[in-house]
């Protein structure tokens, strides 16, 4: 087994970082963010959220309107890109077509006057890690898309930088190659143990590769944490809906307090919240709330259900082998569920279902902020003040997603 190469990686710290284009277009606004040395961190968000601009600010390709960027203890805000000791990999491979793979790997090292013996050592190491040894004599046009991407990664690796910056490097590959290259990047990071900052709009890439994810929207970081924390404890409706495939189910309704219990009330639904969820509630209840439930937490009762089960009509069945995605038409709106294996479910039949009430999410319908603290606390029902018991006011218009 190849020994892990401990690089000269540094943590990356952003403080009060802003980028304004023109007079009013705020592209990036990050109060504080620390990317620990040696971690794989992904900037995730939709087009126009500021993730690529943030990467360019870190690289020095854009100059911030205000704020500071640090590599370790060194402030690099005004340092030229070529002096920041970083390496970038783009979605277009930017290989020199007239050069061999070896010449592409060696070009930057020659430009920086690295000694021949050291060039040979780095090229041999990178070629072994990326399985390019038999391709060194070929030119880019003789390589597959995945092989070209590995050469682009190798050209960055031989620099042995403090940090790798990767701007959607897999977006030009087909689905199978993206899967293979995700595995390559995970293995590569484990091998070289260098800080990697990765930009993508693909939440599957982010969830599968990252040690931390920064979910961005309108230039701001909405949540920055480990993938499992963001998935289980989203800080907002936007984060919950952006992470997860199929997407989270969302329904608008009321929270009603009655006889020491808290219930979610919506058209055709009167759902008591479980103790763990009630304990995580915080602050006064807003006028309207949005309940979220992930497809795997919707329980289908294919052989009859409990007396209080809800009922939905099957409108879509997607058999994917290891799992089956079923969409139900209900009084709440469409409910997407995920069940294990290939289930013989017929269209247009009524099936009872229920929610795992310990895995619910609740958001303020106006602000989109989560109403739940990440961890359980002491009897928070006393601090949380839902509306007093009254006849349920059903919502006239619900939203599902």
C-alpha cells in the first residue's frame, strides 16, 4: 500500500469577506469561515450563489471589495495568485494539446525552475497515485475524458501546494465517469492529505466526498458543517430542500398546543409531535410553519396500517433496484416515499402511510429558518409557545416539494 504523503497544507480563513460587482450586486458576503488544514470542503449551491466567486477570491483571481483571506497565519488578501502556493483544477481541463502527458505534468515545474531529479520524483509519484504510468507518452487527444481529468489533477498535484481549489471539475464527464472520478478524488485526498476546496452545484458530489459542506445562497453561507449534520439538522428550509435526493417533502400548516401536547395541523392531518421533536423546539411559534419529512422517513404500510394512518393514491412508481421511489397523491399534496428493494406496487391504488414523527423538520413559513435546535434539550415545550388550543384553522393553500 502506498504511504500517505503529508503535504504542506494550511488552513484557509475568511474574515468579513465581501465582493461587490458594480455598485449594488453583492456576490459574496461571508462574515467568518475556517477551512481546516487537510480537510476536503465543498462550496455547494445553485448557479449564481457566489461559490465560484468565493473560490476565485481565495485563489487571488478576484480582488475582494472588503475583508481578509488568510492561509495559516499569513494574510494573503493582497498576494498575487502565483505566490499563494495553491493549485487550481477547472471543469475544462486546459491541457496543452501538442504536449505529451509527461510534458503537461512537467511544464509548471520547469517554469518554476524545479531541479530535474525533483521533477522526476514528483511526476513518478503523481503518475502512480493517478494510474497514469502507461499514459505518459500519449497526447491529450488520445485520452478519455476521465484520463484527461486525471492529468489535470496530476498537473496540480506535482506542484505540492498548500491547497487545491477545484471548480466543478467533473461537470463535463458522463454519469459513469463522474462516479469513477468521485472515487478517485476521495482516494487522492486520503493519499495526499492536503486542503481541498471544491465547488459544485451537485449535492450528491458534495455529500459523497466532503468532510464539511458550506451551503451557499445569494453570496452567503446558509450552513457550514459535516454532511450528516446538514442532512439531519438543516438550518433552514432552503438547506433542507437543496440537500437530499429525492427531495424533502414540505407542507404548510399550524402548530397547535392542546393538553400539554403539540400537534401539526394541515388539511386532512392532525399529527402529534414526538417528545424528541418537542424538546428541540425553540422560541415562540410563528403564525404558519412548514413541516418537512424526508422520503425515507415516510413509512408505507403495504399490508395494512395502524388506525391513525394516512392514505394516499399511488401516482408514480420508480423501481431503481436497491430501492423503489413511490409518489402518493394525498390531502397534503404529493408525498414522495422511498422503500427498500423492488416492491410490486400498482398504480392508482390506495396505500396507508405514516410519518416517522421522531424525524420531522419544522421551519418558519415566513423566514424559512428551522424551529428545531440540532440536539435535544431539557423540556423545551415550556419555552416554546404555540397558539392556545382552538378549532384547527386548515390551510387553504399547501406547498409540497
